[in-house]
C-alpha cells in the first residue's frame, strides 16, 4: 500500500521470528478476511509461525488459496466461536470457542501473543483473567496508534479504565513509552499528559501528581501537559490520559473525520463546476484517503498484560487485519513486555530511594 502522507515513525528494522495465535473465527468477515490477512503477514514476516484457531473443516480448504499462510500456519480446531453481541460473562463460559483457545495458548506460553477481530468485551475479559496483568502493573490499558500531522501517535487509555489515579497514569506513560519504542521504532519518544491546559498548575491533583513523578523519571522523555488539539498536531509521540477522557477524545475524532468526509462529498457533488473541481483535485484527495485509511491504524492493544493481545476491528478486510498482526509482531519481536518491566522497576527503585515526589 502506498503512503504519501505525513512521515511515519515506524521502525525499519527487520523483526525476528515470532509466533502468534490467530482467532480465525472472530470478526464480521471471518474466516476469509483473517486468512487473507495472515497470508499478507506471512509475506511481510518470513519465518513467523501462526497458530490458527477455528473450525478446521472450514479453514483447511480455504488455505489452498493462501499458500504463504498455509506454509506458516498450524491449525487448532475449535468447536464454536464467540458472537459479537455476546456478553463477556457468557463468553467466559465458552471454553471451546476459538477466542478462548487462542488466549489459552498465550497463557500457557505456547505463543507470544494473539490477534482477534472478535468480541471486544469478551477479549478484554478473557485476557485479563487468563493471560493476567503483569505483576508490576496495577491495571492494563487500551491503546492505539492514531494519525497526526507529524506521523503516528500512540494514545492510551481509550476506555479500559474510566477512573484512574496518578499511579495509573504514570504506569500508562511507561507502557506508552515501551509501545512507541517497540512498534514505532522511536529511541526516545516524547510523552504528554492530556490536560485542560499546558500550564503546570492546570488540572486536578492526580494529573499534577503524575506529572511530578514523570518529570523526575530520567528514563522518560516527559514533554509536559498537552491539550486536545495537540493529539492531531503530533506535539508528542505518546498521549496519556484516563479511559473516560481518552474514549471521548477518540470518538470525537472519529466523528470529526466522518463529518469532514461527508462535507467533502456534499461540496464536490453540489454542482457541475464542483464535479469538475473534484476531477482536478482527485489526485490530492486520493492521497488524503490513503493517509486517513482506517486500515493503517487497525489494531487496539491491551497493554500491561503478561503477553501481547491485539484487537482488530471486527469489520476490517485482509489489509486491515494484516496491520493488526504487524503491530502484534512488532511488540513481540522488539521486547515490549520486557521494556515495561524495566520501566516499572526503575519507578520502584526511585520510590525506594525517595527520589520521586
């Protein structure tokens, strides 16, 4: 896929061999889109191994059309799958479902991570219970890569934790820093705390306390407070906030993008001169469409678990699913979990020595 937009910050280093479990039955277009996405990923990551979990009778004949995926995959049969509208409490009882068996493989250490386009609530609940949170982390956070004027930006938390204290925000910053290093390839990513203003006295006690701790951490490149407009401006590489604010900001951005697309369509279809103008502007609009293609940003990540868990959008196609696999692969091959452990250990050491506020 071509990309003529703002410069990407992604790593150019070639990843090492890794293994991932794939929920082959999760998502609106499964298993076809999943298999096609794995086929693309197998081309991008030679030597990688995938554990396809799903209905073997359906998957096996389809793999003939995807030779790269067939060569790099093992199949584990699952008798059922978790529907997209099933409540997490019900999903926890489905021990033979494809998502459950894929998560079991991560929890057992058979694979380093998993990708699923299935039920988000079920995936989060199962991952928290079975894969479990890292001992050093109080709460996992939901993060994602977003577009900005300067390239890719990491934002967390996007809804896993509605209410957070200062300690949670500091841990989110450490996880965001590790994610930006592993997936975006940034050696020293800048971290910003989302606030109602950039001045040091703005915000409530928990945000100000988190800022003091981050300023004292020599291992974190803390920029300071950022505001809503800084997200799309790319002022920092990682934007940290609580799940309530992050989810509102994310959906506001999605709504603004949808509005912009609708307005552009109205403008260029309003008259014959406008249609002619569209023809002249089409090359630039095509580039804009590529820059903002949601498939390039597919893959929400549950950060802070004792394993890699990536949630693909349920309605994505092969290219979008392959991107989610790319994110998981980068996290595994670049030592994401180890980097989190190092960051939290550094924080604990500072607390013991009394160097944090």
